[in-house]
């Protein structure tokens, strides 16, 4: 079985948490795309009636073309649940996100959630964050200087995201990938230090956000992990 089967299994299990009347945040990325497909199918077969908020233009297009109702966050307010993928998940539920370039909007939506579920394959569940390059979102103006400041903190290579993935997000922010290696032992501190750099708008470290992780295996089974309640 392929990795795709694991992503589909996690998405299917997460979709099963949704009931009619819910306000649902839809994530961005390959695993989240399977979630949207599942909800579209349930809407068609079961007449599932939900209100959605998308974390990217790509997700919004997919959901609307499938017949789901998508509104802006300001129209919905608090969300019952947000389901999204992650690039890495540590044992405490801290996340690296932003591989798909949508972390700024994803965080805004995540903070409106009563319950946040991250869906992934077991390969994304790591002991220490940092093997996946950390996405950092910076202002275009003097971004070269900002990158130099980031490089003073990061032990590995730092640079603008290379093709084929976009180096600019939906908001016009430039995406910098910082190769820390598996050494982000204190994600909250790393996030804080990076945000103190002039020109850095956001960092793809989601701290105390996740309530639940659903990890899809290649055989179609899932493992569910519950994290201690976040503090906001």
C-alpha cells in the first residue's frame, strides 16, 4: 500500500468527526485535500450540512467546486473543529507547518477552533522538530537582510524557498526555508526568537494548538493521539 493510503485513512477518520450543523475549518495540503474530498462525498450521499472556512484559495476552490458552503472567518466566528495536515508533529503536539505555503492563514483559522485535529502519516510524528525545513514568512522589503539575521540563529542552510514550490504566499510574503535539523527542542522559544527579527511576520511553528493527531497507516488503519489541552 502507498503513502497515499495512509493520508486517505487519516482524512477519512477525521471526516467521521464531522456532523451536520458544524462550523469546520479546512486545512491545506495533500492530506487536507483528501479530507475535503471525504466531506464532499458525505455531503452528496448523507446530505451533510456544514459551514466551512478555508485556509487557502486552493482549498476554497476545491470545496466550493464540490458543493460545500465556504464563508470567511469573520462571518463564522468560532469554529467547532479545524482539521489540517502538518509537516512534523512532536510528542507534545507542537507542529511544523507551512510546507504548502499557507501557514499564516492556517494559524489564523486554527486559533478560532474549539478543537484542532492534525492529520498525517506516522512518518510526520517525530521525537524532535526540525528535520523538515522550517518555513518562515518574511516581508519582501530588505528580505536579504532578514534572511541574514535568520541565518545567525539557524545552524543549517537558510534561503528563499526553491522551485517548484512557490517562494511567495497568498499574502505576498516571501517564504524562507530554514534547515535547523532535528534540534528544535524548545519550539516556543525558537518561534519567539525568530519573531523578534525585524521583517519576520510569522513562523511555521504551531505551539499548543493541536488537541488530537490522527495518523493514517498504509494498511488503512489509524492511530489517534490526544495531547494535553492547549493554553491560549
